[in-house]
């Protein structure tokens, strides 16, 4: 037993997507306790079928592990189906594993028919299919057999093994999902594995590379569909089994180790793409019910075309050449298109040509089906998952994906199922033991509200915000924190159904994420920036408009803000029609479960405790009110005031009037002060106080802002003394949840304070009302509804839609042009371009000088890099190259890749220069270099295959290709792999801590990693 | 159910106010010829308004019109917004009770308008739109004489009306699926009420869609064969590359399918239309694509750049999908409106189609594939609501009795015609029998081509199978009474009583 494998520090998995950010596994939880003592007496006979095609190098490891299987010899048949290999696999087997039954096919039948061939000839009651590039644990088979036998009564006929990578440190297959148009995916692929408990569960399909199935039934239902040749045949089989009324499960205790893509990795990508596209069409055509099949097939065919169009563009073709109004003559009769476009075309034509045969299979299945499509969608994982290609340019693709789902009514079929949601918080979340800000609490409330409706919500907060305090935050939040560099990678690895960004600044760091994006416009952030003196209004406005244009749905926190943001959204190009539906108000929300407030029964020995809490921000001025309170309490000789707060814990925000105020309050005798508190402890304070002094002077920002701290007071059972101008003042009056006072009427405030001191029981009564108000108006399970509907049926705004809207003929024959600027929000909240001229005096920053701020951000960023550097160094060998310290990355062997995503600043990207590490030896492997649009993309723009034997250590190699015309301001992904390299005969690339003059993110095995591959780029043949 | 929201038309024909709307783009000399022909119209001048919509021409069009044609109402657009939008703008500013749309490269006969109105009046109440006969510039060829479409909304300018009894063009007031946008008359309020031409189409097939929509909403479109127009230019579209026209054709016919078919039929026909579109994309690429390069089992190739050169016309079929997708939300909105208001079912409209499975791409491989696909997707179930299958029996005079025997077997389930090939042109004749028509024609007579062109299926004798017109037919062919055939794709049926003869076009797939 070598499981779990000993962890070794050298081979620590590279940066992976942490648990918290991984989509929930599809499938229903079906926890079945397998009691080892309840093993049935009669074990069934099993044939283990290993399909082999030129896999000589894998066979020894595979069959050695099978020879160790802990299963009665008389019940076990080991078989190898040789799919007409051209290597010496057969003689190797005869010489080394003479007891294995060898079955030969005449030609390469492919994966599906090859396995069927074995199953037809197998003698066992069950058949276990195993890939040849694997090895298994000795109890692999017994665990699967026990698990199927235990579930037979419930209809289990097939189970999947847990598949790990070769070293057992990462998950290969733990769950499989499929989207509505038949593309399978493995949501846990690449996730670290350290022996954590994985529960048995139902799965849509068992991994064809390691599974057990009732042999007779397998053959009865038609086995793997031989028309597939390879890829997705396991998805189809599982889907078919479920439709027929059977069940498929995961047996997590049956463990297989897999060299990933030992066979498929060496195939040309455009050739496998034909099979993926074609087989997905086969799957949906066969398996959907009659009432859905044509609708979904139409949508699938339209999406296939949209993917093909992307590949047409990837080949260098401009779609404008196909525009009828293009004035340019085009004498050229052909276009250059990427081969995958041709592959898609061939795929759909093969589908058409074989349709009659598929129809027979379809009819066979439909006549026998026992479960509806809608029942099966719950097993899909994410039925609406976007088939990922290239997030840089595919806003059009994903928009089309969602338009088809919505317009054809397809999404309705699974709108009852939970969605995967990523909530991006701009600030510290209320978890752990550090203070959270209002915007972090807001993010939490939105996420929790969605969770309350069943969705799977993943939170991420900014890594710099918790820097140095990581120990006070739950580890999964530390690991899952975002930076400007990794935010896109987090999104790519997860492919959530919906992204919720709290505030627009988060999404200034990413290109359009090309997934449905809800932006919560929590406050007039631009005004906040103005108060902070952060850059100039014009730059900020432009950044804001660019960020807003990425959104598909918007929420804001109050009715007043709605009018303010409508004007901004209209300027960002969102049409008026969309604004009506797509901008909704979600007030600041709190947990429906409220903390208990501790009221006193007897006031005779106690002071009435007034409290004021929150971060000190320059746009807030509570000074007149707090000084009045201090003064009144001192005169009355009763009551206390506690001011809890401090400057912003992360952002370098000026504290405005608070400095002088605190100096004055310091001398007040009935006033105490304490710093910012973690969320839980703040709540503790509030629930032991009696009245919140919630008075702030009005200004532009305050009139628009929704007073989140007010809702927190109410939720804790604190009655508030609240200014009349605020949006929630009428609620406080209606509910008698406090006292509403004019902001500049210090006499009225004084009277309120005196009345409270005289009769604290009235404060108690109003405190009870406060909690009632919070529950009835601000509970997140109720307030979330508008956003929840968007999450349930996500959509993307089409940038193309408005073009048509402009030319609609109305009933009167008058053309209606969409004129975004003509909205009519109430006067007072519109912020025109010239707004900065109107408010110069008020917006004058006090301390916030630009230079100071830039320096602070710079210091924090370099601090972050320092944190990363030691970790990076621990797993790389430092060498001096060109007088600089470089690290050779690990050997580039089959199944692994080294890549770097980088930002091209110019047009005509034509080459990449990087430095080779040979480990001081002569290697015989080949190096394959690819340039791709992004790490998620599966296709090459260009690729080249090089011998490595003449490389010298430290040699700079240039990968050159025809200039990419429109490469400016786009991300590209450079990746190297070496499919025929083995440890000891492999090269690698050099990396360093940082790169000069190139914005880049390193990737290892397709996942973000620390450091940077040492590289530079060439534009039009000239080194940048 | 005649509850359609049509407008009451006056009972006695009278001269009606009409606005002639001419969209134009950079074709001044042709436009001047067109305007010149309008001066000669035999119609009260005070009832005619001429509206020219200039789609941002870059030549002197605007200046010349203002200078020399002050009576023309000129509408100028800032950009070339396409044919559909220009027509809609013209209709919006027109003051006539009717609008006549006219291409800028057309000249009209003096009797044009009167003939159009005559057709509307002949057809009666629900007819709101009339189609002209469009001839080539020398008047020798007919470019439009009634219209039809296949099941996938690829419009064609000639109709199958009257087949097989009268293979000539349809007569005044006979129903047609649509009127060519190049020269048509339509009741203005109705045009605006149904939404005009769909601006998303930009150009091509917007007239098919309008006609289809008019029928669905309860109106009739009729033919006015005496309203003659000569097409003197015919070049507006040709200035752009053919791949640009293909992009519009392919996306716009999908749009018409999506908008106008009933739920249930739409999804089935759309998926078939898409599969056939991909088929055309592949076949039109010819040898440019080598499928072997895309087979997993093939040896590695040297194309490291992963780029292929593909004919633009072929690529246009895929780019058209992008264009269709970009129109989707708009089209679905239109669809919901049409489906909510429709008063005629698909079954009532489809008989106007013509040949349901007329291939959009020449080539027997495509035609056979299309039939096979239609069979698998059960589109024949939809086409059953078409008029009965048009079966043409072709043979020679000495086989006459045998041909009649076949016709009498088939006539109950099909619309049947016999072409009896005669060596002498002078012997041309038509004869009506009980349930079928027999034409005696020489092989060179263009009517033979027309009859074959519109037949859903051909049943031919071995002799007739040798005719060029038969060999190039795209419809399925059965050769009866023969053991083998010179047409490879034909099915040979020895026994004419074979049940397959009755319905063979379905099984021939």
C-alpha cells in the first residue's frame, strides 16, 4: 500500500485553485456506509479489460498493479484488448504477463468499440474498464464491486473509480459534468488531493478510464457507442444508463493513478476536436426527449457555428470582409481560417451523414426511457456551463450562449437547480478575527442571501487586504484571496454560472469576464475617490464607464442611488430597455437570524450607553452630533458614549474630520474610544449598548449613500438617532425604531438625549422595533430576490443588440433611435460630465495627495511580491544566467506543461524568446511550443515541434511565427510541453521572480503558478 | 376563421393615392432612367408621389435630384442602412394610401400601376400586396413571375403556381407567397402595421419574410403578371463580393424560418436548415478541405501553422451563423409578435411554397443528402400539409398507354402530369384526363425543364432517362420497367405495381 503517498516538499503541488473556489461537485449526495463485514459471500466474477494501442511503455506498471489485485483468482479474468498496436505490446505481454488473456482486433477500433470488443469476449459477470496508462490500488476492484453490490437494490449498475494523477497528489477524475449541448467536463481536475474524505455519490457518468459495470447490462444497452471512436462515449453511456432508470455512482475508495493523456496528448488537436464536436451532437441527439431534442439541437448547432466563427477569426480572417457594406473590393477568393473551424464543419457533417443510424439508437432509447430530461439535469453539474474557449475575445460567444438558452426557453429546464456563484468582495469579509468593512459585509450579505436560496456561493476577498493578518482569517479564504494578477485565473478555473462583483473597481482588473456578471453598485464610489483625491475625475469616470460596460446586471443599495447610477449606466452604453429590468435595488441586508440584544431590567445602577461605530472616512462628518452628545452627557452627568472606529484597515484613505474630532473627544469625560473591531466583537459591543448616535452631516455622497451602519445598529437591536435627510429616515419614523432629527438642529438632538436619559425604557421599546424593522425590511433572504432571479436565469447583455434597436419601425412609422442620454432621472442626482466643476470646494481633498497614495500602493505591491518570492524559490533551483538569478523549472515531461500568460502591448506579435534549461545533459525529447489566446483555450494560434538534442543550458530560443496583426492590448498564452519526454530525458525553461517590461502570469500544468518564465517578445520580427 | 386584422378596401375600384418609394445608392444614371419611365405612367399624376430614399450615395445623386426633380420627395440617410431600412423610411414619410416599392435600376411599363391595382381588385378583400412581373433588361428573360420558396425559406423568383395543368406563369390575382421587393405594391397602413421590412435583413429575402408574415397575419399577396418592369441594372448587389451576398442569403433565410413557423415545426425545420447549411459550407469548399487531414488515424501532416485556406463563399455559410446569432434577440421578439397575432396556420401557408425540398445547392450529392436528412428528421410529416406531391411521368409516345397506366395509379395521392416526348415541336399539346394532365412536348421545349424543375419526384422510362433535362434533375428519380439505369442515383423499379412507386420519393432517401 502506498496510499496516501508521503508528501514531499519538492513536489508540492503548484498553486492550485483552492477548495473554496472549486465548483461544487455535480451529483446527488448519496452517502452509503459500506461496512467491510457485510461483504457478500458470493463475489461476482469480473473481467478487467485494458484497451491498448501502442502503449508498450505503460503496460508494465499497469499490469504489475493488476497482478497485486486483492480479488479471488478464480473470480478474476485479466484481459488486454490490443487495438492493432504497431509496437511490441503483444510480445511484451506474452513474455511478462503470460496469464493475461490477450484479445486482438484487426484494426484500431477506437476506444468505444475496442472496449466493447473486450466486453463481448469477457467471461466475468462484471467488466472493469481500465486505461492502459494507469495503475491501481490492490483494493481497487474489491471496493468497486462492494459498492455496486451494496447499491444494486437501488438500481446501481455501474461505478467509477476515483482517479488521481500519477503521484496521487492531484485529482484527475472525481466527478464528471456535462453541459446542455453535450460537452463533458471534470470540475475537480487538478485539485490538490491529500487523502481528504470524498463521499460516495451518484454521478451522471463513470470515467471510461476506470470503471466497473454489469457486463450483461452493458452489452444490452449497446455498450459504448462505437460511432464515437473516442471521447465523450462515457458521458453518453452514463446518460443513457440514467435515462433507462439505472444509477451510476462514484466509489471514492477505489483508487486509480493516471498519467494524464498518455495517449490523447500526442494527438493533433484539430483531429480530436472533430470527435469532441461530433460526439457531443451524437449525445444530445440520442438522449434528449422528443419535446426538447430539436430545440436543443438547434441551439447546439448555432453555438457550434459561433465557435467555428471564433476559429475563422483565429486564422486571421476579419469578419468585416463578410460585411455587405464593406466598400473594399476583395479579389482574394479564399480566407485563412484556423483548422478547428474546418474540424467543426467536418464534425457536423459527419453527424448529418450518420443521422439515420443515430436515429435508430435514439428510438431504441426513447422507447425505453424511465427518467425525464428534467430529472437528469440535476446530475449535469452545470447544465448551462459555457463551453470555454477564449475569454479574451469571446464576449460574443458567451452572450450568444446565454441568448440561446434564454430565447429558446432552454434555461427554464434547469432554473430550479442551484447555480455556482463567485462573489468578489473589494474588501475584508466578515470572517475570521479581523475587522470587516461595510463593503465586505455587503458582499457577504449578497452571497449569504443567494446561499439561502440554495446556490453554491464562493467568496473571494483581496489578498492585499488581509496581508500580514493571514493567521486571523480561515485558511480557505487566505488561499482563495484574489489579486489583480490572479483574479482572471480564479474565474477561468471555476467557470461559475454567475459572477457577482461588489463594486465596479474589482472588474477594472479583468477584461470582460465573458460570464454573466452582476455588479453591485454599493455606493457612489466615484465621489469617494474624489474625496480621497484619487486621480482626477476624468480618468476615474472613464475607468468607471469601462467597468460598467462589462456588467450584465446591476444592483444598487438604495432608490436614490438607482437614479444616480441609471445616468452612469446609460453613459456606459446600456440601453434604456435594459435599464428598467437590469438595475435593481437591494438595500443593505442583514442575516434574518438576529443577535440577542442585552437589555437591562434595572437601570438604577447603570448608565445609558450611547455608541458610534465605523471606519473613519473623509466624506463623513459626525462631529457636530458627537460633540453635542459629549457635551450633553457631561452636563447631565449621566450616560456614556463609546466611539468605535479607526482609519481604513486596507485602503489608504484619509480620515477627514476625524483627526480633529478625536482630539476634542479625547478630553470629554463621558466619552471612551476604541479601535476597529472584528465583526463578531463589534456585534458584541452593539448588543450591549443602548442607543446608536447615527448622526452625520449631509453632503453629495451622504445623500446618495445608503447608511449601512444604520442597518447594522437596527439589526443589533439598537434604536438610532438618525438624520432626517437620509433615505431610511422614514422607515425609522414609521417603525419608531429610533428618533429622527434634523442634522443641524442641535437643540432637538439635545432634547432627544435628555428624554432617553430620563426614560431608558423608551429606548428599549424602540430597540425592539429596530430589530423588527431590520427583519421585515432588510433580511437578506427577502432583499436578494432581484439578484436571485438573475442568478437563477443568468444572461449576458449582447453588445450587438442595440444596433438593431436603433432601426425599429414603430407603429406610427417613425423610427425610434435609442438615445441613452435622454433618460429622466429626478433632478438632483444626475451627475453630468461637468459635475466636478460644480462641487470644487466640497470635493477638495484634505490630505490625499496623489503621489503619497501611489507610493503606498507601490509599497504594498512590492510587499506582496516579497511574500511570494520565498515560496517560489523553495521549489526551483537557482542558477545565474546573464548575471541574474534564475530558477530552472521542473523537468518538462509528458503530461506536464509550462506556460505563461502575457499581455501584448503592440500589434504584430511575431515571436517569443525564452531560456532553455537542459539540466546539463543532452536530451532526446522533443519540445512543442504553442501560442494560444489564453490558458483556458484549447486551440493553438501557432505551434512548433522542435528537437531538443542540440540545446545548450542557458541558451535563448526564439519561437517565431507570422506576425499576429491585431495583437495589441490582448493577452496571449505561451505554453511548452514535451509529450515524449520522461524524467532524466527532458528539458525545461528558466524562470525568475519578475519580468521587466512584460506583464505576465506563469502557469504550470495549466494552473496559475508563482514567478515568471524568463521571456521576451518580438513584434514584427523586432525584439521588444 | 377570417378574423384577420385587414383593412377594408373600397368596393368599387378607383384611382388611389400611391407613393412610389425608390431606395437608391450610387446609381444615378439608372435612377434617372427609372424616374423617366415614371413620367409616362398611365395613372393620374396628382395621385402619384415619388419618394427617393438615398442610402448615403457618394455620387451626385442628391444634388441632381434637388436640381432637376423638385417634385421628388428626397429622404437622405447618413449611412448605408440597407434596402429594408431605406424602404421603411420611405414608407414612413410617404403620404399615399398605397406604396409602390421600386428598385432604382428598374423601368416600368406605362400600365404598371394600373395592372397592380387590377390584381388587387381581382383578388378581393384580403389582398393587400401585389407583385409585378420583372423582365431582364432586354425583356427576353423573366426574372420574376410569381414567387416560391423551399421549406427553408430560400426564396425563388418563379412560382410553381398552376403546375402541372398550366405550366405557364400564374394569372392576374393568383396568390403568391411573396412579392419581389424590387417592384411591388402594398397598402401603406398594413405595411406599417405588420412592421414593414425587417431591418435586420439589410438586404435579400426581406421580401420573402414580408410575404410570409402577411399570409400568417391573414392578408393575401397576389400576382399582377401584366404589371411589367424591366430590370436594367441588376448590379447593386454584385458590386460586393459573392461571399458577402451569401452571408446575407444564408442568415436571412434562417431568420425567416425562425420568425414565421409555428412552434413545433420551427425547431425541427431550423435544425434541419442548419445541418443543410453546414452541408453547403462543406460541399462548396470543394477540394480545399481534405477530410483525411482531420482523421485521428491519418499520419501527421506538416501544417504546423494550423491554418487552412478556404473559399470565401464556403466560409460565408459559417459567418452567416454569427450574423444570425447577432440578430437572435430581435428575431425572437419579432417571432413572439407574429406567433401571437397569426391567424393562418403553417398548413394554410405551405401550399404556396412550391417545391418543399428544392435544393439550395446544385449537386446531386447535396440533394440526396437533403432528402435523407428530411426523412430522418421527419420533415416529410410537415410537408404532408403541402399540396399533394408533384409527380411527373416522362416517356415517349409509343409508351403512351404505359404512362397513362402509371398516372392513373398515382393520381389519387399525388398531383400528376405526363410529359410525352414528341420529336416534332409542332405537335405540342396539352390534354386533360381524369385526375392528371398530359403534355405532348418536344424535348427542347423550355416547359419540359420547368415541369421537371418543379416536380417533387420523377418517374421515367429508360428512354426518357437519357434526356439531359432528366439527368440534371435534382428531384428523386425512379426508372420503371428497367433492370438498370443510366442515372446512378435513380432507383430502378421493375414492376410498376410496386408499392414503392406510389410513394417512392420518401424511400429513395
